[in-house]
C-alpha cells in the first residue's frame, strides 16, 4: 500500500495528508500499532508527552527510513517558556530515539497560565536551530493564534483541533486558511459519538462502496484537513489509509457538514488543557 499524498507546510516541510493518532495507547500498544501502520504505508505518526507512549512509538520507529517519516509530538503547560520548550523537545527526542522532530506542537494554550506566547518563542528558536522541522499549536482558537501572530510576527504551520462532521469548526478552518495554517484533526471519526452509525453517513458509504469511517475521513481530506485517526486494528488501519481513491460530491460534503453541532460539546481550550 502506498503512503498518503502530502501537503507542503508554510516553511517547506511535506506533511502526509493522513496519519496515525496514538492516544490513549500505552507504550506496548503504541509500539504494535505504529509498527503495523508503518508496514501498511503510514508515515505521519502523532504522539505527545501527555500520552506517555513516546518510548513505545520510538521502539516501532527504529529501523524505519528516517527521511520518510513525519513524527509529531506535543508538550504540556509545565514547559511554557522559551527554555521549557527546549527541555520538552529534548525529553521527547530522547524517548523517541530521534535526533530531530518533524513537527512539535504546544498541546494546549492554557490561557489562565498565560505563557503560551513564550512557549511559541521557544518553538521558533528550536526551528531556527534546525532541531524541529516544523512548529505549530494544538487546540488553539483563532484568538490564541492571533495573539501569537501579533506578538511574534510568526504564524504556526499547523493547528491540531478536535474536528469531525459533528464538530466542523468552520470559523477555525477559515482563520487557518486565511493565514496559511494547515488544519489537523484529532478525533476525526467523532470519538465517543454515534457519528459512524448516522443514516446519512451510512448511506453515503453505501453509495461509494466504502465504510462510514472512510467517508468521514474523505470529508476531511476534501476540506483540506489532515486527519489522524487512532486505531490499533490492522484492518481498520488499512481502511483508514484507503481514502484517496474516491471523491464525495458537493452535496455529500454538505450533508456531512450539516451534522455540525449534533454531538456532545467539544473540548474548550479556554477552560481545559494540560
């Protein structure tokens, strides 16, 4: 199976259009899932300090051609300072067994702590030093992103947010598009909801001879979103990557988008984070 096509980030890195999420897997589960994913053709692997599975992910990456991989990690609010970002980076690459990261993200803005701009300055220094190829944010709202831009003049390359047809995040995506930020989706299959059982989703899947999950991932691809579905099941891992050989109609896209707001409330990064 071939790897996913790529999107070019604002500083030139080529990021796969679909990847593997690893939360909430422990080290052993992550090692197995990542090894299977790499075998199937995945190249974008997403982990985080908070997942506590970077060691397992790293074990699976050993022996894989480094230049083909796109490894992402994220760090917690404890490291929201210029020096802290460097410390977090060093801890992640040591656990992963790597010399550099392809993408490092601030996991949550934690506006109550009010240090995410300094965390961003730390990421800028890491990219400047060549230790991280690309930098970005996770769970940042447009207001948080605007503040980074206003105070540093530098725009994140990626913002990873909770997104699926039940959380379309139209305002976020519009802001990202306007500023050249790639939108990445966690919980792209609507984790914890009945999204994949919805009649509209099931019908569209039948129309294309695909699974409901493949239809939802294709919806994201066509909205220029990079989904990172989590799975440890070989068959589902393979299915999740097989979304580049069909196309939804404009009407089908609209039908799926109309599901916005029909699930439980998404995470609010002004009130939660770590």
